């Protein structure tokens, strides 16, 4: 018997009410899903770009040693924003993967009428 998404939500709502919990994670003793990290990553990217702009401003300082250091730092952080965006994409994929597994498990529990106390 195939359970629609709406039917599944309703059934899980009833189960959570019956057990006095707010989430299925709480019901099964699981960690909450990882929150989206994009806003934090956006802030890091913004700071990196700001540092790059600041370094370009000071690049024409009279002291050759300072110029050399700034060039080196600029090179080292030059593509950090791309790397951080790669991390963002990976985090989003991992989170989606976890959500998919959770939904699959919930469907199987409903499909096979598994009692919650049999799982724990």
C-alpha cells in the first residue's frame, strides 16, 4: 500500500501526538538535521573579499617587504571563496541525503505497520 506525502504527514503527526513529542528526531532519539549553513558561508566569503580589496589598496606601500607579504597573502586566499562555495554545495547535498533517508525510513515504518516501541 503506497502512502501519499499528505497521508504520511498526517499519520506521523498523530504518532508524534500520541508519544508527546514534537519531531520524529525526538521520537527516535536522533540528532536534529543540520541547519542550512549558507548564511555563515556568505559572511566568510564577504570577509575574504573585503580582505582582498584591503590588500590591493595596501599593495602600493613603499615598504617592499610589506608588498611581498601582501602578495603572498593575496595568493593564498585568492580562491578561498570558490572553495567555501564548494563546501556549501557539499553541505547541501549531505543534508538532502539525510532527509531522503529519513523519509524512506518513515515510509517503510508506515508501510509495514511497525510499532514505534519495536524500533527503540
